[in-house]
């Protein structure tokens, strides 16, 4: 027995040690990664970010060098903060908070201390940098916008936030990542691949030399240049026309689905979001709650489509065979329906309408009839609604379009289930949902959906998913954007509708917008809209909406324009659409009268109304205002308030 | 006679091969731990791996010397060797050189010599000699005290030189005495002391006293067959409680602050997270880095000279006390388990051989060798992996240092010599 004591203890200790080793090295050990080894310093070399060109090869976005002052808090030694702060142009309080923030992130990992120094600041600092232990300068590449347009499309880059870093191990604290527009959509193509050098450290965090003589080091791979489908000239012109208005323009090339321009008004100079003023400017833009310049109106504004939607109602009725081009409806300044003789008003002037004049004069009674016939074709209203809905949805409405920008809205196209849920105890029928016939009621669309719908009509029955990308250097674009989407409407039904849309320009609601030499098809629209003022639902001046495509045969451009609170469709949106079409097709403007009219007028007073605290008139009761007039008024107001203050 | 002569060269090659494997593998790890990633010449005497190679070469000379001396010499001259060793320890108080707070070295030219590394061997000889003396009966208290004194003198001298780690190694002799027949009560006593110390530090005095008293009385009433007076358990309980207080007094008033911290960390006495974090960065720094290095090795390790934490010198003292963390990082679970297995095999082999000895002297000495090596092995690797509080003693055959290597080599090879001679006994 006595012989066994030491023997068994030795065996026991041996097993304990192997168990402990197993726990440390096998059970509790993460797969080894050089990137997570804090004995190895990783030095990154950032590649050139891809340039962005417009469809005509005009350079829109290039790069400029920028210098970040980085900090490794643990290595910081006592320094002349006064001099250091003045070099960096920060206060001593800034210094303290920045230091604390960096220390909280990590005492031993580098984090940006003062990002994006200007070249001049960098030059002054560089000479003295060696005096400040624990600080170093990291060179990065910032965007240099060669243009002042298209901020919403071009987007911007900024430091990756924590959730982005967690989601993709490529990014480290302080790395730049695309935050909006094509910078987000094509981030992986544009950014390239950064190079990395692994450097062995000792426990005092000093560099000893390259890890394994640098066999794992990589050199940076430059990002791909990207060509966007935007026509910079057209985009610039669109932004010019939209000055002093809020709204969006979406122009699409129907034969390809390429987005020719995507205007969101008001816009801002993309250079505002570069450099040290970035966050100040961003906050300013973010806080403009009247104009919301950071919201892309072309992609995110959801509204009733109004009359342009009537063309789809007509196409659906034709496809379902409940209507032909000779069917006539007599309009009695409205459409009377239901047991109690309810009436949907119509401003077309009344009289006998067929398909052509129905579209050209935008007759509500005609489309109410067409819609009602479509829904009443089947005994089951819910089923009929599904049929109608699927026709409409085949134009890309009611769901995300799938374009290559990361923001969007679904819109809404109701189907049978939608109303079954809405009216659980009620046998609803065609007349219950009659507003849909004239693009009101439950139908909601975004401007880009309207533009795509227009392109599908222009193409006589198909569309390509709209996209902002034209080509990527050394790569082909996603096949999603080169795949044809067929609508459920036969090609033959389009011609009569398109003739109607042509007559809108010829003799209908948009006849005064004709452009000599171009056969334009279009449709005016007006969308009622409401806001809440002190909790009271208040109607504002209608949105002005217009869709158009041209030329009638072999269309080159399809466009949708939304001008918020611009009143009837032809007033603002129609003028702007015509001018855009002329600009794109001819390159010059002959309808300078239209141009002058649009440029001289403002809608700012409309946007002020909900915030004025005073009663106001809308639509016909609202005065249209010149820019100078508005500015004079504003000045007066300021003077008044100053007098009161005195 | 000629047969016997041949026999005398019959060394136990298994032990020798295990020894060579450990020394060789140890040197590889010293290369990693002491180089800065580049080797110009393995004989570069300015580098620790170069010096260690010289030490190893010198070791072979030492081995030949040890093996060529007549086996009887060690028994006969045990007392003289012991006295010389004691003198060398006393001499340190006059001529000693202080490194890291411990006055344990003689400086001779560029080299230093640490007599405490040789004192283990000398003490082992003296203890074997005394126990195997025909007049000694280890079962008597008088002889127990005398053998204890043999151990106590060098241990105390080493403690005075502020090398507490090396002092603890002398506890190894307990295993020797136990094997040689000291009463069972001593084992019970040692166990009680260990358990009581840990309990009273971890759970404070009162709960420990209550638990101890309950156990003692349960034993008295239900297990013990021959019931003595009730005074016995009361008396024992009082001793336990007094001891428990004593442990606390010792911990708070006699131990130095860094020793207190080590124990407090090991027993997880510190609960304040901020102070714990602070401790982790200071006194736990070595252990933290050593555990990280071992963990980062994974199953197969990063490979020889590829350990990033070793190259970066993240673990302090990595070529001496913390050499095992290099093994862990560069050779992984496979390599470090291999080292543990080699040590276990060596220890068992020595124990096995000791039991085969015909002379009591050889057996006691063999036992002492196994016990001393075991204590080093257990304390060092246990400490590097965070299983026991930090106690700075080298890993035999692995850690950098000439004195240590020679001390262990002599210790081991004297036994191999004795073992080779066992046929010649009588």
C-alpha cells in the first residue's frame, strides 16, 4: 500500500495535466487566425476605390487622399497637448473625450482619433508626428466628386459602424464603407481588396519585423471602375428644373431598363459629405424636416398614382375582354352608382366617351365603367379582384421592383384577400372599391414604379428591371437586369391605349405641352394628400404627377415626375416631363417658354403652409408664386419678426 | 568477476533515453524562447540557446564522471557531500549574488552557480544514508526528528535566501518517509493540514471549525470501534480551530503581499471585479500570457520557431520557469501531452527501479529522486497552466540554466549508477 501513494499521485497529476491541456488547447481554443492574434500588428494598405462614370463616359466620382490621425491609447505617453491640439485644430476638452472614447473601444487596438485631415493640416502635423507616441497617421482615400449633381444616386462613403464590422470581417474600425446609393450597391466592386502587412510585435508592443518574412502579406487590389446609366446632362437639367420644389423625377430607357436620371429634389452637393465637415453637414441635411433632402423622393415617396393609373385599368379591361375600343360610356359629369345614387365626379366636360377620348380627357366615368365591368366579370368579387390585381402587378407595381439601389417601398395593389380582411362581415363588390379605377383608393405607387410602368407601356408589354448600373470594369452586370419581364397583357391591346396617351398631348389635358418634332405620349395625374396639423387631418394642395414616353414608336425615354403640392398634373410635372424629354432627345430646349415658367416659380410657400400656424387655401384657392415674390415675402417676414423683437 | 564487471555497465537505458528525449526537446524549446526568430549559429555563446548547448555538452562529461565513480562512493561520502553542500549554502550569505531578490548564486567569472540546485542531491544522499543506517528506526520519534533535521537545515537556509519556491521542494521527502514506514498518522496529519488550510482561507475560520468539529465527533461516535474518553475529540477539535486561526494569522501577517495575492487569486478570494482586473494586468500577467500562449497552440501547435507569442516574448521568463508555455504554443496539445507523458514515464520508471533495489540506501535514494523530480514537474507545469498558485521553480531538464540541469543530472545519474550496481550488492 505504501508503495502506491506516490505512484498513484504521479498518475493522477499526469491525467490532470493532460485534461487541463485538452481544456486549454482543444476544448477552449478558437481556430487560430492571424487577424485575431494580438502578437501580430496588421498594417493595411488601402486600394484605390473605383471611379464612377456616367453613361457618356463623363467622370463623376474620383478619389482624393485623406489622412486620419490614429491612436493606440496604451502607447500614448505624456505629450504637449496644447501644441498637439492646436495642430489638430481641436480643443483640450475634445482631446479628452476623444481619448476616452478610443480607450473605451480598446486600449491596444488603433482607432481613429481625428479623421480626415486636410492636406494642409497633414503637412503641418507630419513633421512633428514622431514626438507624439501612440499616434500615427493612416492614409486613406476619400471621394472627390467631380460634379454637384446626383447626390442621391452617387451616395457617399463613411466609417463603417459596429454592426457593419460585425457583419463582415473585412472591415475594421475606421474603414470606409458605402452608405448610400451606388456606393452601397456596388461596395464590393468599388472598394477593391485592401492589402495587409503582418508585423511581429513584442510584449511592449514594439515592432520586431515582418511576420515570417512577409509570406502572408498581400498587396492591395484596386477597385473596379463603374459606369452608371445616369445621363449627367439630363440629371443636371432635372435638378435645375426641380429647384424650389419638392419631388422626384425618374427617367428610364425602356429598351434596357437603364435609369437615365433619378432626381430627388431638393438635392445637395455630394461634396458636402466629404471631409471633416461631413458630420456637421450631414446633421444639417438630416434635420431639414421640411424638404428632407436625404430622402430619395424618386424611390421613397409613396402616393396615389391618380390618372396615369387609368391606362392600366384600360389595359386590364381590354385583356379581360369586358371592353373594346368602340365601347362608349356617356359621362354625366360623373359616374352614378349604388342604391343611394352616389356619384363619382368627373371634370372631363361630359359627353360620349370611348377608349381614346376617355384617356385623352381623363374621363372618370369611363374608367369607373371599365373597372366595374372587369370586377363584375366574375361572380366572386374576391376572385375578380385577384385577377385584376395580378394584371396590374405584372407591371412591377405593388412590390419591390428589385432595382440596384438599396432603398425602396413596396407600394400597394390590393387583391381579394386585402378587401376580405378589410370587410370581414360585408359582401364587398366592384363599387365598394371603385376609387381604384381612377388611381385612388387603396392603390399606392412610388415614382420609380410609375416610370417603370410607363416603360412597360412604351415597350407594348414588357420591361427590364430598372437599374442604375451600366457596366462594371472587367465584369458583366447582374442578369437580373438583362432579363425581360413580360406583362400579362397581350401586345395588341397596347396600341389603342398608346393612341389615347398620344392624344393626351395632341388634344387632351397636355396639349399645351407639345414639343415640336417629338411624338410624346403622356398622362396627367393629380394625387390628393393630407397631413396632420396639431392632430387634425388637413388636406394640402394636390401633388402634380405626370408620366410620359417618347417617341411614340421606338421609345427612347419613359419618365415619371412627381412635384409635391404642385396642383394639377400638367401644371408642374407635365411641363418638367416635356422639357426632360426634349432635353434628352434633342439635346437642346425649344420650349423655352415652358422652361422659363418652371424656373421662375416656386412651391416653397406651399411647403411652409403646414408649419405657418395660419389658415391657408389649397388647390384652386392657392396662389401660384414667383421665386422673387417669395423671397421678398420672406425678407419682409424676417424684418417683421426683428421689429417685434426690438 | 568478469560477469559482475559487465553487469556494472548495465545501466537502465530506458531512463537514459527518457532523460535524453527531455533534454533534447527542452533545448529545442529554449531555442524558440530565447532567440529572436533568427538563428545564426547554434553555438552562439551570447545567446541563451548557445549557452544551454554548452551546458548540455558539459552535462555529458558530468554523466561520464558520475557513472565512472564507484557506486559505494556515494553511500560512503554521503555525509561529507551533505556537509559541503550546507557549507556552500552558508557561504552564500557572505559571497552570494542576488538575482531577482534571491541570494542564491555564486558568481564565478561570467558564470553563476546556484548551490541550492545541488543541495537537493546532497540532502537526498544524506537522508538515504541516515535512514538505511542499521541503527536508525524511522518508526521512532527520535529518528524521525533527526531525519527531519537533515532536511530542515538546507530548506531553512534556502528560505533565508528568499527562495521560497526551492524550499517547498523539500516537502518531497515526505513521500520517502512514508514509503519507509513512518506511522499512518503523519499522512492523516499532512492531509488535514492541507485541507484545513485551504478551507479556512477559502471559507474563513468559523465554517471550517464547525465542519471539522462535526467530522471529528461523527468519527468518534460512529466509526471508531474502541471508544476512548470524550476529551479526545474535544481536544482534537480545539487543535483544528487553533490551527485554522493560525493559518489566517500566517496568511495575513507572515506571507509577503505578492504571496498573498497569488494564493488569493488561486482560491478566487478576490471578488471585486475592478481589483481583479487590476491583478490580472499585474501579478497575473505572466500566467495570463502563458495560458494564452498555450491556448493559441491548439491541437497541433504553430510549429517550431513559429509561435507568435513566443517570438514576441509575450510570456516573461519563458525560457526558464515558463518554458512549458513555449511547448504549448509551438507543439500544441499533441506535443505538450507528449512532454507530460514522458515525465510520467520517467517518474514511474524511477519508482519501479527504486522498488527493485536490494539495498535500502539505493531504494530510499531512488525514491527521493522520483519525489523531487515529481514535485518540480507538478509545481512547474501546474503553475504554467494556472492550476496551482505561482511558485517559481524550474522544469527539470527543460528550463534554461546550467546549475539546474547539472543538479538534476547528477541527482538522476547517481541513481542510475546505484541501480546498475544492484547485482553487485551483498
